[in-house]
C-alpha cells in the first residue's frame, strides 16, 4: 500500500503515560522508527512536544481514550500541521502480541498510509461551551430524578397527591408537602393550601392526604426539596454563563431558533456540540451521520437490508429528538406533516428520528447560507403531486366506498 505521509507519529494514550512512536521516511526510502514513553503531566507533555518537534513530525495521530486524550490533545494543539484524534474502533490492531509500543507503532502506520480519518474536535471556545451545556443537562436530569424520588416517598406514606394534581412538583404541591414536613397532618388544612385551578379539587385533595406521613418521610422530603432548590440554582447559574458565552454566536443562534421545534436550549446545545462552522462537514448528510440521526447501510452480495442509525453524538441526538417531538406537535408545519406520514407506517420512534434528521439537515443549510428558516407548511407533500393524478386517486377511493363521482375542472 502506498505511503501517503512520511513524517507521522502515533500516540497510545493512557491515564498516567503516553507512548509515542515516530515513523519518519528517509531519502533512501528506509523508515526510521523511534519509540519513547512520557508522563501525562504538564512536564511530561512538554517533553513529548519537544521530542516530536525534534523528530520533525508533521502528522500526529492518537486514539480517543475516554477523557484521557484531552490533556494530550490540548498540549499538542497548534504545534503540528495535523493533529488527529482517531476513533479507537477504526484503528484496532490486528490480533497478536499486543503492547503499548506496538499499538503506537500500528497507529503511526495506519495514519501514514491514510487508513484512518480524524474525528471532529471543535475549537476551544466551542469546547468550553460544550462542557457547560453538558453539565447543565446532567443537573436537569438529576432534578428530574429528585422529583421522581419525592413521588416515591409520598407513595410510601400513602399520600396520593399525584392522583389529584397533574404533577408532584408545583407551587401548591410544595406548600402542602412543606406543611407536612413542619408537622401538619390535617387533610382539610392541607387541602385549603391549593392554588389556582387545583382549588376545584379540594375535596379530592382531602381524601388524598389521608395517609401515614411519618417523621422519617418528613426528613427525606426535606432533603429532596433542598436538593431540588440547589439544582435549580445550579441550572440558573450555568444558563447565565452559557448565555454570555453565546454572544459571539448570536447570528447562528438566531438562525437555529427560527427552525420549527428548536427552542433556545436546543439551539445552545446544537452550537455547543457541532459548532457554527459547517465547512467541517462537506454535506448535510455528513453532519447527520456524525450526529447519529442518519440511517446506516448494509449491503452484501448485492442485497441490502435495513439497519438502524449509527452511533453518534449522544448529547446532540437527545436534543434533536426532543425538538423533533416538539415540531411534530406544531400544527400546520412541515415537520408535523412529515412526522404524521412516517408515524403511520413505521411508528412514532422512527418518525421522530426522521424529523430530527430533517431538522439537522435544515440547520446545516441555513448556517451555510446564513438565512432564516421558512417553513414550507403542512401542504408541502400534497402540493408535490400532480393535481390530475391526485384527483383520480381520490375519485377511485370514493367510488370504492359505493359513491358515484363526477369531476369538473374549475377554470383558473
């Protein structure tokens, strides 16, 4: 196989050490291979950078090993013409004697022959924003788990609040629960704390609060409520920081928010995960495949079989699915019509993925062109058909029901 690059280094990254292998072609067509191990501390990475620079390496390739690749990548970023982060599945070594030195040499070999492609690593400002949005999502998930835990405690105490109220966590529900924590047990007093439309169900609330709420239930509920308050404050702080860091990307943020179903939170996640420079993805299909919302392909002996989507950016995929479900509920929109057509044939889950694929493809085109989204409307699919052919189809359907139809074309 033809060697494409002459000066390549492969890095086998671990938590405490990184093994480097330099593969440098010589004028006599021989290959000089040198190997050395370095620590992953700041001093060790500085020595690694100096060693690679002295070897006049142009391309440096490393595996994406958990989170351990990050210190190494950041220390070498900007020092070499090509710094590649490679998918570990794409550079798996052949079976045999496996050592860290052989893994580094194999990685340098496949990179020099062009047998591997680099993964997408966003610039530092996008990486910082990504860290904030991902942590905010973990806080939101933790908050949802705490609310579910509060419901479990109430059910254990025989308090059937959610059988009457729509949710266990609302302004009225919190007043009632905190009153029970403070020692109030009278169902009539607790029922009178209801606010808004919940006051119409006071009699049902009195029956729902006839349980056996004990002191241990009060202690757990107090801790859960305090934890929810802490998470609310944490989410608000993170949101403020994210909003400030999005100022340089205001134009892209406005474009993404114009897409049906894309909320402000989803737009923030999209920018943090994929950035705003769409030149990194040659086509919209490349972006959708990277995000994990594009169908994979499987062909053998000329036969094709359907397969699911490939693994991609989990954080972006979750945000897109949420937006797809929101867009599907937006009446009169293109996405709602697309969701309905696919859901009837293949179910709601596949329809959501298909709509998420469309949303991301639209985002790629809008960010590339710098224009806002113009929804084609729910009639888009019907307007694509020839009116004469569609009229005959409807006529046949009506006649199959036992009716006679006479059609007359209306002059334009």
